[in-house]
């Protein structure tokens, strides 16, 4: 599964269970995020043992996008048996703060900042 | 009418009258022969039947030879010579008697169910004999009375004169195997088709109906033009076999009526004698699908019916596609209407939401009455209203400044923002001063409503309490900027002071308070991401650095002037680009 546009791409690797975000996500509201939400929900539904959310190359995510990720983390948390890892990078200023919220939503979530 | 044309007319008429019984002889005999052929049986009396059929064919040839001369008669005398030609009489009588003899032999020997058909042949042959005997008494002046009261239509005046070869050519076509091969590919289910047979001659009606039924079609009959029109109006016919020469309303008139009305899609095959080819041409020009010559050849009839009905089926299919297309068009129109209504609704929704957002904003006058602080607020809803919130509330000398941003856009975001405003005011009026409790109750209130709304929205919210030079802030939102008198900037991170409202059922554990002391001339800036994330034509954000810089340059100005400086600077960054998010700015300045 993958979503590719000029500004960003989201790729799910079914073998490694990595969801890799790349580029800059500035979509307008939940409606424009629908395809990404669908991809994330599909991954959650498969209930893999571990999901890695790789955001290293996502240099911007607006508040609607952060809200989408938060909902995803809540979805994963509800399923209990999935181990969740979020990889960020210090070069992306938005991540230092926003990714903290994800960890608060799911204390077992492993946050790795590169 | 001149005598010449009268003579010609009469010849044509004569041929027509003589051919009618001959057609019956050929028609019935051929039908019986075909039935046996289809059954694959070879009865002993087949020879007699074939002889009858052949006699019929010879009779037709004789009539054409004698009564359709290459040079038409120019006077009554010439006409009489043609008609009273003893050779003609002998020839016709000989063949007709042969038919009658064969019938006499057949009637006692043939299967009982075929006897009526043979009797019909016999009757036709006797009628023919009578007509032949009448020939000698006939003259162009009186023939119409002695032969028949029927006047053929005008078009037949322009008679067509066949060369014998032409006739045989047509015969060859009739018997060619191409037509037989085609009929094997017949994709139609004949039982679904009803064919209307219009002929004033009962024998023709009978012959045609039986041939049509033999081929599996349903048959209906009309005995004249008037009845045909009546039936077409009330019945559902897939094809019409239409005789040209009929009393009162003739075939042309019926055809003209069919083509002019709602039934023009019904294919019409004209029934005509071979020497009426001009009439046939005229009919085809008028829109007839095809023609069928008398005597009726079953193979040809089958091929023509098949071809016409196939064409009709394709046409019906096409018109059904057109109907579907028209239906789809209608649907598109309806959808378009819905879209217009939806656009109208959206623009109404936008207006409502914008008004909701603006109506609860603190008034300038309220702000000017606040002691110790200069406050200037600014809010501009985006084209698609977001859910920005800012408020300044005063209660028992306590001032609370709130700023927040509901995710997403539209009415739902606007409504959520109103709820937040009310909840904050309620908690203040209830003297709730503990930030943890304040945010916990606020969050639960919003969370439960968001659940009820089945919404996926949440919001950032920061509340700033001011009392005598001290700011206490809680809640998670954008960084708060403090620009000290002199221009030093302090950025206050609010991530650890709270949590998004309405996302989780409880957030108490995440709520903390930070305290800032303000001195005279210090400026505090609260804003939403509509400012920092405003894009220019290259997609570059306005950014926090720009915001800090512009306030730094203007710290000594009044709160209103700082607000104006920021907004102007922001607008010059955005240029003509679309504003995607609400823009909210609150400037506080310690007096």
C-alpha cells in the first residue's frame, strides 16, 4: 500500500510493517487526509505484532495531520497487542513537541529521535 | 384520361385481376410442397402438387408475355387485339385446366388436413377460368365494371414494362443459396414478434399468415387500410406487410400515415406484383423497408422478415441506449441541481459559521476596560472557516485570556469552538481556579459532546490568567511569545502544560501551570497556526521567526499598533495566495 503525490508519500511495507512518511503534509482537514487515514486503518486492522511509524523524512505535518496520527495511535492502543515504534528526527522542529503527545496517548509507544 | 392511358391502365388492371387467383394457386401449392420438404417426406402425390405450382408459374409468364407487351397499345383496337388473342386464351385455359385436373386427383388421395388447401387451389383455378372467359367480353371502356369495381391507385398508371430476362433474374435471386445461408444465422426469437398482414384479398391474407406462422412469428391481419390503421393504433406490431392496391385507403396512404406518425419505427414491407416495380420504388422512397412480390416465395419472405426485424431490433436497441442516455442525462441534471443546492447550503453554512465565530468575540470596549493590560485581538475566518477561538473574560478581578484551535474546518469546528467558549465561561463563573480541575471538566464536557457528535475533532487550548502583573498559563497550544520591554524574546513552550481537548477521556495528568511575571512594556503574543503556517506563493510558511522579529521591532508601540504591524507583515507575506486557515492574534501589553 502506498500513497504518492508531488509533496509527500506514505508507504507501507507489509514485510517489515514499517509505515514511512516522506515530504511535507499540509492537507486541509480530515477530508483531505481520508486516503492516509484509510491506509493507517488498514494497517491497524491487520494487527501486526509491531508497527513502525517512520517520520524521519516528514519535514512538516500540520495540526490536522497530527490529529490523524493521534487517532491512529489511539486505535493501536485499543488493540493492546501491537507494539508501536515512532521514529522521528531532530531536524524536524515540529516533531519534538507533537510526537510527545503520541507517547502520552500510548505510554508503551517507543519514541526514537535520530 | 386519354384512351391510350386508359388502355394501359386496363392492361395493368387485367394483369392484376388474373394474377390474383394464380397467386393463390402458386401460394398454396408451394406451401404444401415446402411442408413436405421440411418434413423430409416424399409422398406419391408430390408430383401433382409440383405440377400445379409449375402451371401457376407458367400462367404468370404467359400473362406477362401476352398482356405486358413491349409496345403498349395506343388504341382500343390494339388493346382488343392483345386481350382477345386466341393464343392467350388457349394457353391460359390449358394450364388452368391442368391445375384443376391435378386438384381432382389430389382431393381423394391427399391427407385430410390438406384437402381444404387443395380445394382453395381448385376454387382459384375455376375463378381464373371464369376470368379468362370474361376476357373476350372485355373492352377498355367497360372492363372495370365487368372485372371488378376496384380502381387501382394513380401511381400504377406509370406501368413498368418488364423484359422477360428481368423476371428470370429476379427468380434467380429468389432461389439463391445466399439467402438460405443467412437465415441459418438468424439470431431472433420469432415468437416474440407480431407481424400485421394488410391485404384486401382473403387468400393472400391466409397464405401470408400461414407462412408467417410457419416461421414462428405471431400473425395479425387487417382486411383494408382503414382496419390496418385502427389496428396499428391499438396493437403492438413489430412489422407490417402491406399490400399496395386496396380499395378506399390504399397501401400508399397507409404507409404515408405510418411514416408520419408515432409508428414510423415499425418496418413496413410492401406487397406488390413484380410488374409494379415503380410503385415499389415509390414506396421505398416513402420509407418502406422492403417489398415482397406476389406470388409469395416463403424463402424470400423469411429472409426479408428476418432482415427487417433484425434492423428493427438494432434500432430498438439503439433507441433503448438513447433512452438510457437520456435517463442518465436527467440524472446528471438532478445531481447538478443537488450540487447547486449543496453549494448554496455550503455557502449558507459558511456564512452561519463565520457569524457564529465572530458573534462571541470580545468587544473592543470590553478590552479597553481591563485594568493593567492593553489587549488587542484579531480574528479573520478563512474562506473555509476553521475553528479558531480566542476570548478575554473577566470575573471577580480575574482576567482569563483563552486561545485555541479546533482541528479541521466548517460548521462542526465552529460549533465546537462555541461549546469551548461556553464551558470556559461556565467554569470561570463557578470560580474554578485549579487548572487541573478546570481542564479536566472542560475536556470531559467537550469529549462527551464530540463522542455524541460522532466527530473526529479535537482542539488545542491555552488559558492565560492575569492578575496584577502575573500570568499563569495552562493548556497545550502554540508557543506563547513574551517580548520583554527592550526587545528580548522569550518563547514559552506549552506542550507540557496540557493535552489536546476532546481527544482523550481524561487529561488531568497532563495539565500543568507555568507562571510568567510581566513588567511595564512587556508584550505577550498569542496566535494560532493560521499565522505561522500561512503560505506565500512558494509555499513557504510565515513562521515563528518572522512573527518574533516583527514584534521585536514594534515592542514599544501600543498593543493595537503591534497587532496592525503583525497583520500587515503577514499579509505582505501571503500576497494573493489563498488563506486556508483562520488567522487569530492576541496582543497583550503590560501597562
